[in-house]
C-alpha cells in the first residue's frame, strides 16, 4: 500500500480532515497528520488532549471491502501495528488493552480510533484509523496524570514524530495486508502476545464489571461476568450509514 501524507500544523481533528478528503474520493493510504488538534477526539466521544508538537497525531484512510461488521477489527490491527512500531523505533514493549489503547507500565501511551462509513446495504465504504501517540510530554493534566505516559517519560528521550510515523505505516501496511487475506484470525496470535489478556478488567454491555478472557478469530472479546457467565463483546467502532460515494460528517 502506498501512503500519501498531508502534514498540517493545526487542525480541528485529523479524523475530520481526512473525512473531508474521503468524501472527495481520496485513495486508500491517504494520511493526515497534525502538530496540534483543536478538537481531537477519542473512543466513545472522549476528548483527546495534546500539546502542540508533543504527540504523533495521524489518521489513515483505508478502503477495505466486506461487511461493515468487520470494521471494528481494524482497531485491533492498528493497535498491533503501533505496538510493533514502538518496539522497533523506541525499544518499548507496549501492551494492547482491548480494543484500542496501548499501555506502558499500566499507563496509556497511545489511543486508536476506527471510524467507518458504510453504504445502505451494510458494505464498507471506508474506514478511518486515527492514531495518537504521546511522544514528548513530561507532564499531563491532573485528570490524566495517573493514567497517561509518553515515550520521553518511559525511555528518557522523545523520538521524532516522522520516525514513529514511518514505523507505524510500515507495520500497518504489513498487518493490514495480512488482515485482508486472512482476516483477524491471521493476526490473533501476534495480537494476544502483545495484549493485556487474560485478566483485563472490562465493562460489560449491561454496565457491570467483568474480566477479559480471550479474543476470537473475529476480534470479539470473550469476558467473564462476576456470576461466571461468558459474554461476547464487540469493539465499539463508530459506524455511520451514508451513500456509496460519500461519508457523512
């Protein structure tokens, strides 16, 4: 896969920017980066905090074929790609917390956001994979201080954003190619080797607490409830319906 990178200084969010490009017919492999986002967003509508120039902020446009139900698997593919990239470029062993966070020492160093658009028949039109990696921060806001970290805090130095991006895109191309051929089943063993499973605390669909046990070949999490029940949980990637030619904003 060929990548074309659009490097911005500041934008509302790289996700919104690449949505506009996708609506205009941008090809798979289009990438938008920014030094700062005014309105970055994370999983479940959470705000993504960043200081200018302190993070890798990137969104990648993918155009896989198939049913929209496969889109959440790309959060897992992206997480594995970033984990492998951080090992290569920063000698950091990050653990993937299903479905979309990477942790070092139990603290979040990266977040992944997969947003999909489908046609009226439930077929994928495109998927936008948002990636935010904390690179150079030495401190975080009080509400994040005990939950977040950066590569500088972990290793004592901050790698260049361009070097991290290059490593991420190289690993993403490799894992995305494997996923398109063999589905998540082709990556499951490697993903589990990098994950916090088994034993990851999770919130079950009914709002109660459970513990992650395993992940299936389809990327669905198998969790055990307090009463012993096994519950299947699908990653909550946002999916919106639109036409076959344009994403809805």
